[in-house]
C-alpha cells in the first residue's frame, strides 16, 4: 500500500506501507504486488513527487514488457481531477497486463 501518512500509521493486514515513490517502486520491482493503493499528494513524505510518478514509471515498465502490472490499482486524492487522471492511467496499465 502506498500511503502519504507519517510515522505511526499502520498498514492493513496483507498490505505493505511505503511512504515515498522510490520505496513504492522498489516493492513493485519484485513483481509480486497484487494490489496497489496510491494517493496523489505526498507533500509530507515525498514533497518533490506525486503518486502519478509511480504510475508513470509503472506504465513504462509494463509497456516495455519488463513487469506485469498489479491486478488492481486504487487511486485516491482530495482533488477529484487528480484522482480521475490517476485512475484513468491506472486502468490503462492494468488493461495492458490482460
């Protein structure tokens, strides 16, 4: 699970909590991520990046045949337009893996 929250936040059972784009990508490189939950805004934990950076990287990896995408990608944001943009890209990435 990719979460922008700070210290003390626990992940749900079966999920891995990451706080930066780089650590999320490291988990994805292992190829065993079934579901991914991404927030757009990461200002507290990764101020120079957004959840869209993870999707951009993942799209390149999947399109290049280097990685199979997670079966499910859930996107959330306090800004509806950012969430919709991310979810559209996420849905396209998942479809590439079918």
